[in-house]
C-alpha cells in the first residue's frame, strides 16, 4: 500500500510539473522578441569572426590569394574598416579585450611555425607584440587583468594551460597533459 501511494504521488507530481512547465514555456515564447539576422559581409572571404563584448563590432580575417588581412565592422551602421593590411600570415584566435578597446590575435608567419600574440586598437593602429608561443585564442579573467591560453610542446608531447597578465608578463603554468 505504501509503495502504491508513493508511486501515485510521484506520478501526480510529474504530471503537475509538466503542465506548469508547458504553460510557463508557452508564455516565455509568446513574449520573446523576434530574432533579427543581418548579413555582415558577402565577399566569401571572411573567416574567423569574433564579436565585441558589447555586440557593436564584429572583426574577421579576409583571406585572398594566400594573404590575410584583419577587418572590423560596426554592426549598427555596417561601416567596415581594415585594421591590418594583407600579409603572408595566418591570423587566428581573434579576441576582444573585455573593455572592447583592443583586438588580440595570434599571427603565424607562413609557413606556420610559432604563434605570436599581438594587440591592436580596434580602429587600427600599431600592433603591439604581447607574447610568443601561443597556440590558441586567449580568454580573459573576469576582471580583464589576466588571460589564459594553451601552449603545445611537440618535443615532449605535452600540452599546457598557461595564465599571464594582460601585458604578457608573469606566465604561470596551471596544468599540463601528456599525449595521447
């Protein structure tokens, strides 16, 4: 008798919960604003995009005839500005600074050897070399004072998670892992 009573209570609770979720989910869908999608580029050459923290800018790499350049586009006005001119380089790991003022990127001179992390103002200017031997995009700490990335050591078949200050100083290895 006790097991039957508990089974009925569980079944009633599940049905009531399902009804409640269905009604609340339907209300949420009814009040949701429609999504607006806008095509930002039609060149067919845009790769590796990144969106600024405030959503006002999109940066991307334009790849043409073996040369790559960095571009930024303002999402509201659709104005596009070239940040870096075409060069025989592979741009990867585009990341906006938390305040949205700088673009961090990893550049590999062709043929690919060593990734170098740079920082450039989002409206263009001189790139500043931050750190060498960076193998992934960076990710910032919540306060923006530090960033993390992955570094690979092919000789020892190890991969490490590294943390450094936003200017590239005071590297610390958080964890390492041997292949496979």
